[in-house]
């Protein structure tokens, strides 16, 4: 019996269905990456697994039991970080730790929180409020909070999208290490095929909405540990990347599609202030987000 | 208009001068019973230069009267917040509660303090001599509570789903959900309500004191009207206005602190 199982899951928000007939089965300890266009329903899928939303049809089962609501056994890194703005970095994580490990003595609790703050390199920002942090730093707090809960399942909704390349690869390694050490089950939503190939056992594309469903899964046969630099020259890596990319493109082949060029995230500030100026990103104003009509040919 | 040095001070003084000028003209021409500014100052001087004097029950320095009023307002206002905030939370949290009580709230809200006071007095007739005080407290609380109730309700409904989701994933208990998420997220709205409520509480005190004859600025105003000392009506109005202004400023400062937090 699979550890996490979605069968025939459909979800609508009053309009046409966002998701229909989603079937997914994860073994305990499996690392699955879900890739898909923005707006196709990836966050909705994560909310259904987290129990924050209820499916209209079908069931979500964890360890054989139907998921009736959210719980700390499924740690979520929300796409928009969802830090509580009146709590400091430390307090945000401590709130989760207090709740999940109520019996831990205070000193151990504190050490636990500090450990995860250090893991995401935020020790100097320990007592800062979220609004004093850059987007990438907030994202790291959010990752630290989910990891500190030591959940059975980690649900990561584009957790590294706002990070600079350096921090991104550090946290990729960290996620892989934690997954490898505690054999957690991980569902990673990402828009970065390379990231999916680096981390996942399996990549599943989500077809574009409305009425999105999971496509055929692509097993990532690359041996672990995977070295980011070596991978780039690995023929198998190149083959898989082409496969996944083509599968995604295939969904929209010949179809007129509106693609939002830039993923918008709240208040993203440049993460690495020492980086050369050209790599600086400024959050786009709404009118600057380009919607382009593209025709993708098969 | 061009900005010049000290315009923040000079322009308001010009405004005051215009109004005092109009007042002087009125009292000199068609409103013969209206005391002139000079006469008002003359007659008010003892109350201002000895603001804390106590010459008799209804003959005290103006700040002493103000103090009595403030104490009563503080009590009524505290009552309004203690009762109003939980009601606001219930309204914000429960659709059924809103459906049940919103119509009655909308009907009671516009009722004037002058209408509540007699009811307050009747309610507390059993307390004998203290009926005036309790009636006034009741009136202040009932009238001042609405902005707190409504702003808190709006604030609770505006708590972002994201914050609630964090609480749900962590399986926070109802109590922790309230203290760790709902209250901090609602605080800025609550303080807007608190500020507006304080303004109303101060409005009501005058009416309450006039009708109950309690010592205080409002009671003083009414007594001096009956005693035909019209200068002191104007003195009272100025003091009431100034105090109201200061209270509002203080609450704004407090509110701004919570807005930025
Ligand atoms: N709570 C909701 N109410 C109404 N519509 C929603 C809600 N959540 C998501 N949607 C809609 O579902 C679709 C998929 O959204 P989402 O799951 O956030 O996509 P993704 O995460 O892949 O970008 C979008 O069209 C969005 O407007
Ligand atoms: Mg999303």
C-alpha cells in the first residue's frame, strides 16, 4: 500500500475544475517533484495533500487513513512563505517547535530552533521581523520552520524560487541531506526542471489547467549522490531533461496559450547584495508583468 | 500656497484669530447675550489660573472638573472595550452570530446618548444615590462600544488565510489560534476602533453629566447655563474640545505603533 495516495482527486472553486482525476501514489521515503505551468493548480494540489482544502471528488490518503484536515505530520513550505509578521525569525520557528514538541525541555527547544536557524544561515537575523528580511531570507525561514517540525511528509511549494543561485544550491543540498538522513517523503513543486532532476526520484508533470491532471511520471534514474556540475555533462541527465521539457511543451503543442513571463512573488528583494549589479532583481510592478501570446509548435 | 517658515504655527493662529474675530463681531451686533471674548476671558480667569482649586461642589478649577470627567470616561470606555472587543471577535468569527445579532446592532448603533441615559438611570434606580454614576457609565459604554465592535469584526474577517493556514497546519488549539494569530493580526483594526470609541466616549460624557448633574465639565457647563454665567459655557466648550483633541492624538500615536508592528 502506498504511503501517500491520491485517487481520482478533483477540485473546483465554483468555476471549471482546477484539478480533475488526479492519481498519485508515493512510497514512504520517496522524493517526487511535480513540475507544471504557473496557474495550473500546483498550489491547489499541495493544499489538498496538506488537508487545507478538501477534494470535491476522490480521496487523499496518508498511511492508509483518509486525510481529513491539516496536521504537523505534513510540513508545508508555502509558496508565499506565510510567516507571521509580528513574530521574529526565532519566534516564527519556535511557534512550530512548541506545538510539535510540547514535552521538550525549554533548553532543548531553544537549541532545536537555533539549529534550524543556523541551517538556513539566518543566525544574524534571528531576532528580525519578516518585514526586515529580503524575500529570499523569508523563504529560508519558511523552509527552516517546516524542517524544524520534523514532519513525515514535506510539502514544498516552489520553496527555492526566490533565492539566488548560491543559496538555492545550498538549500537544495540541505533538502536532499534531510531527506536522505531521515527518509522523509517529499513532494516538491518546482518550475525548475534541473532542480527536479537533481533532487527527485520521480518527476511528474502537471498538465495545464483548467482541469489539470498529472501526466506520465518520469523516473529519474541518475545515481546518487548527484553532483550538480557533473550532471550537466551527463548524457542521461540531458536525455531526461529533454524528455520532461518536451512532455511539458507537448501539452501546449499547437495550442494558443497565454504564458505569464515572470513568476511574481511578494516583495522579492535582491538576495545577494554583493552580486554584480546585472543580476539584481527588483520586484516587477503589476503593469510590468508581460503576458505574451505564444504559439508552441509540436 | 507657498510654504514659509513657521507656517505650521502661524496659519493655525490666523484661523483662531478669524474665529475669535467673528465671535467678537457676533456678540457686539446681533447676539447681545453672547459674552465677548474679552469678557469670557475675564470671567474664566479664576478657573484657569487656579485650575485645581476646589471652592465648592460646583465651583472648582476647570482642570479639576475635567479630571472628574476623565475618570468617568475612563471607566465607561474600559467597559466599552471589555464588552465590545469580544463581541467584535464573535461577529468576525461566526456567520451565525453575525446573522443573529447584526440587525439589532445596526438598530441600536444610531441611538443617541440622550436616549440611552434615561434608560441607564432606570436600570440602576435600585442603587439609589449612585444611579447617576451607573447610568452615565452605562450610557458611555453602550454608545462608545460600536466602533470597537465593528472594527474588530472587520479586522477578524480580514485576517489573511495564509496566517490561518499556518495555525491549521500546526494544529494550534483554539486558544492559541486566538492569542497567537487572530489577536495579533487584528490588533491594528482593533486600535482604530479603540480610537474612534474614545472620541465617542468623550462626546457622551458631556450629555451624561448635563442630565445627571454630576460634577465635571459637562455638569459645570449646564449649571453655569442655568446660573446665567454664559462665559463659562464657552470656557467649557473650549476645554472639552482641547481635551478631545489631545485624547485623539494620544490614541493615534498608539494606533500608529501597532500599525507598523
Ligand atoms: N481559493 C481559491 N479560490 C478560487 N480559485 C482558486 C483558489 N485557489 C486557486 N484557485 C484557482 O485555481 C487555479 C490554480 O491555482 P494554483 O493552484 O495556485 O496554481 P499554481 O500553484 O500552479 O500556480 C488558478 O486559476 C486559481 O485562480
Ligand atoms: Mg502556486
